[in-house]
C-alpha cells in the first residue's frame, strides 16, 4: 500500500463549511416554527448539529478506509438497500409524512433508505462499470441490465412517492453510464422511450399533475398548489441583492412550507440576498468541479467512477434543488445537500464525501 | 498508462463538469432575475401578505341636547373574533371557548367550521369575559375595539335618537339620519404578521390610519322638556287606557323641536327586546285623521282669502246639515254661530259652510300651503306626508268633510308645524332636531339655522286666528282643560273617528283625541300637540289630550323661565265643552275685558295693531284698520256711544 497522500483540501473545506452553514440556516429557518410546534426553538438546531457531528465522524472514518474495500460490499449493500426500501412499506416499521412513506422508524431517528440507496447505487455502478468495462458499448449486455436495475428502483421509489430520489438516481446512473462509455444513442433512445411513460405517470397522479400545473402558472392558484413556489419567489425577491440579514426573513414564518428542508435556499436568499445564493452556488460548483477533478485523476476506474458518481450526485441534487427553489423546475421533494435539515441526507452525503476524499488521496499525477 | 476508454471517460467527465458549470450559471441567472430585477414587484406582493389590515371601528360622536346634556354616547368595548385557518386545534379551541361564550362546544365547533376564515365570536364583550378569553392565549383568536352605543337616559327621547345595530351604523332616528356625520371614518391598522396571522416584529409597531372620531350632534331637543312631555303623555295615555300617544313641543318661531314623545316607548340600550310598535316614532311616521284641529287652517285660509270676516255668522242648521248627499251633524245644536264660536264650539256644520264659501281650490291650496300632504322635511328618517287627496278628485261631501278634518290624514309633526305657522305670524317653518354639528375638538362644523319654508298667511290673519283660538280654552270652549295658570293659551281640540281596517268605514268606538295649541298667546314660545290614540274613558280631545297639554305647557314654561303674562285670567275651573256645547248667547264675553265697555268707543291711541284687534274682538266691534304701527287716529272718538253696526276705523303709523 502506498503511503496516503493529502486529501483534496478544497472538497473537504467546502463540505465542512456548507454543513456548518446549513446548521445555522436550519436554525434560522426553523426556530419560530419549532418554538410553536415543539415549544423548543432549538429543536431542529440540536438535531441538525448532532447529525452534522455524526456525519463528520463517518466522513472521517470513510476518509481513512481504503475505498477499494467498497468494492467488496458493493453487491451486499445494494441488495440491503432493496430490502430496506421494501421495509418502508411494512406497517409499524415505515413512517409516513405528507402522503409519502419513505422512512424507517428508528428510536429517535427516522431513517430514509432512499438516501442510502443513492450511494449504494453509485458504489454498485462503480463496481459494475469497472468490471464490465468492455461490454458497455453493447446494448443487451452493457446497457440493458442497468435499465432493469434502475427500473426496479424507480418503481419502488415512485411507490414511496419519492419522485425526487427516483429522478436523481436515474440521472446519476445515466451520467455514470455516459462517462463510462455507453453509447449516447442508447441513452437518448431510452429517453425517447421513457418520456411518454413519465408523462403518463405525471398525468395519472393528481399530486404530480398539480405540481406541474403549479409550476407552469403558480399565480393561477396562489393559495394552494402554486403556494410553495410563489412563497419561494417572494422570499428571494424580498431578499434582494444583499438580503434582509441573517434571521430577519419573514417568509420562513409559516408562509414558506419546508423552509428548513427543501426550501432552505429560499430562506438563504431572503436573509442573505443574491450574494448569499451566489456564494452557496459557487461553493457547490467548486465542490463538484474539484470532485470531478478527483475522479479524473483517480488511480483506477473503480475510484474514478465512484468519485464521479458522488460528484454528480451532489451536483445534481444541489442544482436541481436550486432550480426548484427559483421556479425553473417543478417541485420534487429534493433536499439541498449539506444545507437542508435531515439526518439521513446529511450523514450519508458527508459519508460519501469521506469516500470521495479517500479516492483523492490516491490520485495519479499531481495531487491537490 | 492511459487506455482509450479511460481517456474517453475523462473527456466525458470534463464535459459533465462543464455542464454543471452551465447549470450553476443558469441557476444564478434565474436567482439574479428574481432577486434583483423582479425585486420590487415581489416585495410588494410579500408586503401585502405580511401585513394584516385590521379595520378599526369608527367611534360614533355623541349626541347632546341643546343644553349639552348627553343623550347618546359611545364606549369602547372588546369584540372577539376567530380566524379559523389559524386555529391550531379547532375542536380543542371550541371546547375551551364554548363555556366562556355561553354556548356549547358542538355549536361553536359547527360555527367555526362553517366559516371560511373570519368569524366573530362575541361582539362588545364585558371586559372580564374578554380577559378570560385572552388568558387562554389561543392562536387564531383576536380582539378588536368596537364602540358600543350607550343611552344614559334610557327611554328619554328614544324615538328621536333611534339606535344603532351591532355594526356601527345607526338604524333609526337621528342616529340613522345623521349616520355619516356622527360616524367617523373607518380607520385601519396595518400589522406585520406571519402566515398564522400573528403579529410579529413588535419593534416596528403598527402603522396605519386611525379612524377619525365622528362629529358630535347638539339637538334642539331639551332633555327636561322631553322628559316632561314623555311623563305627561304617558300619564294621559295610561289614565285614559289608550293605545298610544304622541306629544310634540316646538318653538313656533324657529321650528326647533324641543320635545317629541311617543307612547309606548322603548329603551334604546336594549331596543332588540321591543316590538315594532314601541320602536316606531309615531310623531313622524303615523298619519291620522286630524279632525277638528283642521278647522284652524280652514278659518285661517278663509280669513286670508277674505271670504269671511272675523265676525261673520253662519247658520248652523240646528245640528244637522245635508251636503253632497250626506248629513253632517253637530253633537249640539246651534242656530247660528260666528267664526270664533265655530272654533270655540267646534261646529262641523259651521266649518262646512266656511269651506263651501272658500271653495275647494282655495282650501286645497291653503292646506298644501300649511304643509299637508307633503313631508315637513324634519331631519328624521321614515317621515310620511299624510294623505291629502288631489283637489281635482274631491267629490260630493269631500269639501265639507275636509273642512273639519275628515277624509284627510296628517302626522303630528305636520299639525304642530302648521299650527306654529299660525303662532309665529304666518311662516311655515321647517321643523328640525339638529341644532349644530361639532367635531371632536369642539369646533363647530355646521350650525343649522331656522328655515322659513314659505309664508302661508299674513301676520294679521295669524293674529286674528290666534285670538279666536284663545276662545277655545276660555270658559265655555271645548279646550278649557288646556288652560295654563298665568298664561294665555290658544288652541284647538280634535276628535276624529278612526277608520276601521276591517270595514273600511269609520269605527264606532275608536277615536283619535288631540289638542294642539300655543302659549303664551302674545308671544308664543311653545307649540304643543298632544295626540291620544283610542282612549277608552272619553273620546274628546278636550278631556283626554288637553290636560296633558296644560301640564306640559305649565312645566315647560316654568322650566324655560317664560315670565307669566300680566292681566292673566285664572284658569277656568269649569269643565270643557266637548266639541258641541249647548247653544250659548252670542258672544257671552261682552262685559269688561281690559277695561273696554260694550257700547263705548275705547281709546286706541298708542296701541299696537295686535292690541287694538284684541280689544275689538272682545267688544264685538267691526273695525277697519289702516296703515301699520301704533294707533294715532280713530273714528268715532274715544268714549262715543257706538253699536256693532257702526263703522269704526283706526289709523296706524309706524312708530319712530
């Protein structure tokens, strides 16, 4: 084993800064609501702080675990995730919130298996793409199996009303396939086949349809389906260029649904202005670019695909969430990595960053 | 060593990185658009939703009487509302609130669920009850200050004042008529709030426009006179077991209404407990057949049109007279009566004869001139104009009956106003109740001046009629009960049959008894009308209404410190002759009045026209008056023997 080289310090810094910043913003966004709901303004702050600490710990551990070990757990982890995703549907174990059942109730903590599944998929894909490198350009042996696996995942996630996770996983998997060398025409072809299916699913589920129409014209129904996006716009608009100041936002005061989770960026935008949004987006972009650089410079294909998958996951989640918040994409129920409140997402994202950082220690050529 | 697929993978990864860069730019561009370019528009929308506009109930100005005594005031009270969308736990809130609101949980819950968002829980609560709800500290339950109207004198002037409903608008009376004057502008508070409707950011405080206070009203009404009128009216109605009653006291020179009393009455503080009959201001909204009081206007217009002389005699047909296919009766039979006697004894036949001499056109014109058939424009809502048929539609007996007040209807305020015209020398005034409008700083906003609507008769005619009306109250007249100790009274009784709603004919037993008059005779200060509806003891105005007139006048004159007249006669002790006393010798009042002996020409020098007329009237002399002012010349000279047939004239010149 080679002596460990330095970690990519920028990736590490971005992850830590974003997480800490997220804890602050979660507090700002949630304190009034928490005081009202739980009679404890610090409710979400405390929890998010604990998640951050747990996340930093697992990140630190994963940084030290040779990423090659993941190759061995790739398949078992993958199937464990399948199992966990199905476990959600069992009454008494699964937890339901707002019409969606995506949690497994643990003492003091609701675990969201779809978050784990995202990383499990990336590890499995990296393992598999590395192994099948030569067959990737063929359809039946190189592309079709992944379609099957993805199809099953999507079916389960849609059953959980977790469109956001489903689309994220599909996007991440396809971009990984693309990077690994799958023919572009397969991917485009698949898109052509899937598009009508997606349209059908949207049209048949009332809540999905509402989200789409609300996205197209939120003002049509500003108090109901268009409410969330309008409130988000109002938050951003009120923030202006420099923002209202940390803690001074008003939209989070029960106007903006999910202010501390999916729409935390609206709160950032209101309180810190366009400048705040710019800095956050820049940090994400830097994180993603550096991570892709790690992937490119990785010492082997498994590490490359692993790092790339994690980079893409973070990038997709971050920028799609921002698109949702600014009203460019329909609402999906997608958290902003590092910033949004949520234990599963934060811990697993930080863990994944730990894995990526381990990859960064074994880069070829010039390390950071 | 880099193999080919690996190289491709790196290229594709770089491509992905570039795409992320693009994606990031797109997001930032959109964010810039919203946060910088669209800022103003979005801020405006956000402000609207962050601000709650709480309307502030305007407080009503107070109503005072002419002396400044408060008749209606506003007090601030808490009203409690719920915004159901913001109720955290509706059933729980309902359970907590129900006992405090005196309702059941189920009822309250249903009420809350039925409302879209805003629902009043209680309007104008007692402070202790409001505090109990405040202590619950429920989200979605709030308070606003609303003013509640309070009438400190309870029933006094209830019908004039009217009342207000739950919302601050006036529903009746002056409260309604002057609603926009009394009612301040609705103010509002703009408070910052969150989506749960709770006010946030106390530092900034609330801003907005506080409601302006409404103006205060000063009425022409005098609380004491009003009280006197109400008390005496109630007595008259109750002792005569009548159905209802009206009393109006007016300043004849100005049309100021000093009192307007109704029976039955109500307490405006709890108006909702009363039936419509008690709430109605009969003085303006009920018209009735005036009966004999109408003869005042008949005689006035006949004199004005010079179709009769004050001393003219009319054949009264011994109590039964056929006209237009109908027989008119006088209860008592008279062979012949002169004009003052027709009034004094209230002869219907005599009135019919005067009417026929006047003719329908002139009578109709005179009556409309006195304001009948048309509203007086008194500043109260709901006034009716009574009923006076178009002259072109008078047939048969109409002229005769209208002459003595049958087949027409009038309101109390109309009759009081018309009699005031006789009292004040011939001007029909607009009766009014609001003297001035004063804003809350005490600045006079508006002052209402007396308004002459038109001259209806000459001062001379008015004087003559007034003098004749004094006879009604004098010994032998129908209105002796109206006499007032220390003052000379002019007046007229009225007794009208009521139309039976069932038969559309005149009811055999139901009467409207009234007395209208003014006092003191020489310089009238008060016109007083008393109407008693369906008295059971006696149908006659002189028996039922006149005593109330006397009592009101006596007390009001004393209260107003009107000096008693010199040379007053004692109150007539003898009972009144109701409408039709037995025939009396012509002008029993010969004798010596004011030192004038019958048959001797008095010395008029230095007297005013009014004084001369009075003397002439007493002596039964027929006199021609020339000029105006003070008497300077007369024929025949003082002390000469004269008879009623002699030509007598007096010349007047204006005094320097």
